[in-house]
C-alpha cells in the first residue's frame, strides 16, 4: 500500500514519557490527555489527575474504559417488526431517544466514548439506510463492547451484525446472486487499507465465503445464516485455496495479511489520537512498532493504546494543538471543560447543530466515513461553529444559568479583579497552546472589559460580582469561540 506521507516535526520516541524540569508533568499535559482520550476534563478533576504519575493515569484510563459495562439495553433492543404496536411512531421515537442516549454517553464516558466515536467512523453504517431502532441499538452496543477489546473479534462480529448486513448488502449476497460490496469494504476500509495487497479476484472469492446471511424469521428480526444460500464451492483468497466460510475467511485474513492489517489500523489510530501528519520517520519509528505490539498481543487493542498514550511522542509539544476539533469535540469538550448546564433538550440541539456543521451522529457521509481534521472546516461550517457556541451561551445566559459563566472565570482566576488576567486564564483553559501574539490577548481583554469605564478597573472597584459580569463573560466566551486556536486540540 502506498502511504500518503505528510511532514511531521515530532521526532520523539515511543519510550514512556518521564517528567523532568524541561518537560514537566503539569495541568497542560492533563488537558492534552483528556482532549485526545476523551472529550475534555472539568477544572475540579484536573488536580486529581495530576496527582497520578503519567503511566498510572494512562493505565487507569484505559483499564476503566475497558471494564466499563455497556449502556443498558432498551426494551426494544431485540424486537422484530411485529413487536411494535405502531411501528412508524414508535420507531421514530426510539431512534430519536437513542441518539440522545448516545450523545450523553460520549460526553460522560471518557476514553470509551471517544473510541466508540472512532469506531463508528471506521466500521461505518448509515442509519438512514436501515432506519430501524433495534438495529441501531445493536450496532452501538457492538461499538461499546469491542471499543478496547480484540480487533479480530470486533471485525468478525460487525460483519454478522444486522445493521452491517443491511447497509453493505450482505443480506443480498447469496450463492445465486453474489454481492461483493461487503467483501470490498472489509479489505479496503475495515482491515487492509485501499489497494494494500489484495486483488479483485480476492474480493470476488471472499464474497462467496460471506454468503448465506440472507434470512430472518420475520422482517426486523435477526438475520441468520442459512446453508441453502451459502456458496460451498472451493475458493482461492490470498493464493490459498479451500472451502472457505465466514469464520475461515476472517482467520485467513488475519493470518495471511497480519502485517498489513496491523499497520493500517495503528496508522489510523495514530492520525486520530496524535497527529494527522505522518512521514516515513513516524511510519518506521512509531507505527511499525505499534503494529508489532498489536500482532504480538493477538489483536488486543488495549496494549497498543497504552504504549501510544504513555509515550514521549504522544506528550511531545509538537503533538499538541495540531488536530482540528470535530463538531463533537467542539461542543462535548466544551461541556466538560466548563461544567456548564446541559440536559436532554440541549443534547437534541447539540446533535442537530453538529449535523448542520458536518457530523450527524449515526450518519457519516458514506462508507469511508468523515475524513476529519481540515475537512471539518470551510466557510459555511466555520460560521456554523460560531453560531452553535453563541446559541448555547445565550441560552445559558437567558435561562437562569448566567452565573455559571462567572463561576468559570472565578474558578480559573481565583476570583481575580484584573480583567487582563481573567481573560488570559479563561482563554488558556480552552486553547491547547497560547495565542499567537500578546495583541490577541489584548483584543480579547478589551472585549471582556466591555463598556465598563476604565477607572473602575484602574482603582480595583470592578470585580466578578458586578451586575455586568455575566454579560461580560458571555462576550468573552463568544469572542473566544471565534479565535482560530479554539478550533484546535
């Protein structure tokens, strides 16, 4: 496979990060971890995280995410069509409610939520294709159960899932009428990577091994294997010949093409969690050894994640502030960084706006998913991001939560009455690196000071208890949302 190589300035290694005077363990490191491994961290939780050694904190985050039980199944989890009383009404209600549940999970589950979001953009389905609440839940449950588990098992289970069998036409793939759609994406997107050591003949033959999943007891029920529609002929895949079935194909894929799979998945994890820039040095010194860890651990994801997240490379300054926030990052991270109020009705609005600016939950644009990073930003989505933040802040201000905006400034500044200092600490709480120039902070300070006469600042009369303080905080936070550095993590 020919890899698109972009230059990287990060030359740090996979050796574990050890704090020192030149590279200390501090609050900025904690915020970096939680921006990448979750959707941000509250001010109150930073000190507790900082009290742990780097390796211990990463172990705790990964182990906690691994052991987190899946979200409780809804009553309709395994319904068939006949179990609904009023299908159109109830199915719509259940789809809507599970979208809200999923958003709440992503905000609150830390690394597990982050990885669920990642895998939903890897093993892609589109809700609009199957639009069926039981399949929607079942798909999401697979994302949670396998998020930090065994990738080979994950790959096997997703191919037999109802949502995927409908979405990529496995339901239509029979010995009488072969459909190569899932076989192609299994190789191209889900395991090997585009053009990476497979042929059209491999796809054609693999599709035969994937036949037989074409029946249900009734519409909307579980799709099951039926030998009468399975192609039991001899197949040749990766130059190996035999009577392959589904399980045999997965075993062959992960045996004959283990290196290709490991490198492709580790590269994808790297570009998601560390940096979109990959050059040959990164490929050789970071991705290749991660891939070997993946293979050595029999496709378990947790050892790979721990090795990457503990590394000097992950914590290097040149890995900070180099990824463009997704719409989910933008709003979910903001909630956790501020601890501002949100509820299900707010989540409804968040998901609606996220869809407007390019990330509609359960509905990526196509089977290749969102391409992330710079593709999140264009002239339309950027202004939409600004409007989303303004909408949320003004909603808080106008619905009895205006003093939470002041509390944020008070907590960050230790209740300072210096507008320049308040402005700086508020901005620095949200951005991954300081603003480019001192003038940028000065402009923001002027916005925050609003129309309050300068003499009240000069003589120390003004403070965050003033009646105007909530409005001033709104102005500052709206201005912050328009600063370019705010869009990076």
